[in-house]
């Protein structure tokens, strides 16, 4: 009985190692897959508090931008709708006189316009106001071909499945 238990344990361990090895090798992709070149990640010195406002009126825009910024380690303290919706292009506003941080946030989101509008009444360093062109550029980027990461559970949920889940805040 003891030998059978050891053999069964060894078999389970070998299968587990094989699954882990196969999983790690599969994420390298095939040699014919196109290489994806990512832009260098911006480096932020200290804490940068960001608010993200959806000025486009399109659902989920502020949430998508918040996800991008939080993945970079930024502290998004608020996201939601702007006071009004318009066709104005996206803009990043420096609120504390650190224009370099605002430029890095703009680069991370692919926004060209950066302005300095200090406001000591706000408790944020940077305000991002997203226009409709940012939402459209994100949609085309999401449709770009490429294999999903093997560990990313979001690949099992299509945008159509989550369309009704979006809050009115962004």
C-alpha cells in the first residue's frame, strides 16, 4: 500500500510540473507570431494622485483609463463623468505645478494636449478629461490581433457581456 501511495504521489507531482512547464512555454508563442513592442513605462517619482473624467459621453471610458493608470502604479482617487459632455479632445491638466508628471500621464494614455491649471481647492495632482477620440482609439486598440495572456481571466468575458455592467460614472 505504501509503494502505491508513493507512486501515485510521484505521478501527481510529475503531472503538476508538466502542466506548469507547458503553461510557461505556451506563453512564449510561436516563432511566426508578430512581436509586440510596448512603449517604455513612465517613471513617477513619488505619489501622483489622478482624477479621470469622462467628457465623451461614451460608457466605460473613464473606467478603462483608470485601469491603464492603475496598472502603471498611479493613485486614481476618482473617476466618473465630467460636468458636461462635448466633442472637445482629451486633455491632461496639471493641478499642482508639476507639469512633468502631467506629461507622463498624458503619454501613458496617448493624449497630446497637456495644460497647467493649478487649483489648490482640488486634492489631486493631475486631472484627465477624456474626449470621444480617446474612446475610439481604445476600441481600435482592443480589436488589434494578438493572443491573450494565458492567465488573464478577462479574456473569457466579451465586451458585449459586460456592456450592461458599466456604472453611469464612466
